[in-house]
């Protein structure tokens, strides 16, 4: 990705505290999608990238700081994803900036992120008196992490996946053992992945080995989830399939990509997993 050379990831950078939308760095989705066999439209899934920003602050007209949290939804149909450190720098640029109203802040963020992603991005902002909405929930479905396995494969390998074609099930499984590495810096990204499907039964031992095989794989969060979706979809040709991951927070941000065959997508509202 030539665009990554423009990123501030892995670089020492001075933080700006005056509103600056030019800090946002869009990255094209297309190259990584071609790599996993997705070309053109329509996409083989519906989806969105849900971001939670926990370090949002600006100044009122009187100069008094206001703190908040933001929930951002970027549709997967957007031409671009938004690079994470650029989003952190962008939110930092609000810290010394005056805004008249909460609506002014929300409008600025919505416009800037929509321009960056080249899609309609939705933004919600929570003030401290609403923070109680941020409840902790458990991952859906059965955890497969206690499966007895032996593995030494830590680079992603879709051939590890297995299923029983003579047995069709509807089930939801999850694992807390997803780990990949940032495409730009190589730093670890930790997450919980949830897989809900109707189709030939996935072998749980094989599925866990597959998830663990991401351990040294370098890709952004959104790309990992799309890869998992496509690998499982090709194997079982499901009636229904939803894959989402909830990644742990870094720099005041967490990213939660969702990809699904279904039009009605999961909505996490403000709930989060304990690790986040």
C-alpha cells in the first residue's frame, strides 16, 4: 500500500490541538479485497466498521473543556477505510478548538469522516451524563477456546478450516484468541471474533487453529474480518453468515468490523466486551 507511506503510524509526531480535518488519512479498500478474491460491486457481504472513540474533547465558547465519547459507523461499501492513527490525531485536533454547540461538533465530524470514506458516515456523541449506556456484555454464542488442540501454525492458513457437509446447523461461536498485527507497524492487535452461521457444521478444533493462525498475520482489523468471512463462506457456502470482531482499545479507539450475508446487521449500541 503506497498510501501507508503517508501514515503517521510508527512515527513520532507533534499533536495538533486546533481543528484540522486534513489529518484524516483514507486508505483504499480495493487492494486487500482483490487479494482475497473480491472485485467490484456488489460486495459478497453487507457490513460496517463501528468505531468507538473514548477521548473526544473540545472547548465551549467560554473556554471550558467538554469531554465526550463518539460512536462512528462507516459502511463497508465505502471506497476508503480510515487509518486509525490519523483518526486519533484528528480527534486530538479538537482539544483546543472552540465549538458553539454539540451539534456543531457532530456535524463537523460527520462531514469530515464522510468525505474521507467517500460514503455516508453516521456519528453519535455521548456526554458524561449518558456514559452509563456503556454497559459490558458477553460475546454471543459458545466459546471454542477450550478445545484441545496442538498447533504451530501462526501465519494465516485457510486450508486449516474443515466442515461436515452432511450436517447442517445454525450456531454462533466465538473465540478470544484472535490476534493479528498492524499492517503498518507490526504492533499486535487483540480481538474477540464471533461467527454466526447456518450451513454445514464447522469443525471447532479446525476453526480454532484457523483463528490462531492469524497470530503473526499483518492486516488491518477490517481486512482480517473480511478474510475470515470469505474463507468460511467459500468452504461452507452458508445460508447465512455473520462475522464480526471486537478489538481492544488503542489510543482511545476501538474498531469493530461486521460483515454479514444479512441486510439487518447487528447493532452494538454502546455496549462493549470487558476486554475493550
